[in-house]
C-alpha cells in the first residue's frame, strides 16, 4: 500500500501509512517499505524528511543485516566501520 501511494504521487498518504505501521508496533518495516517511503519523500521533494528516515533506518532497524542479506557486503562493512562498530559474529 505504501509503495502504491509513493508511485502515484501520494507521498503524504504513504508517510501516514508508514507512521501507522510504526505506531501499532506489530509490523516492522522491511527493505521494500523503506524503499517505498524514501521514494515517496523523494517524489515529494522532501529531502530533509528522507534523510531523517534514512537515519532512522540506521539507528532503529538492522540495516547492516538488510545490506548483508542482499549481498551488499562492502557497503555493510563500510557502514559498520563508519559507525565505529566492532565486527564480530553477532552482526
């Protein structure tokens, strides 16, 4: 639903769905959700809000796991290094 809103220029509705998703706490956003929300912010020219969402992804969600599972190991490692995290088996 978020993706459909984002692709059809309904950025505010996409964001509203995303916020509802976060508020209920039962469903965690996945990579498709974040892509849709970032697309919605981009198409609405809300760059600052897009950056805020991206920072939230880094802070509140396991973006390193997402990148690793998608095969972006170099990017995941760069992110780990930039955040000053230790690389161990728990990552």
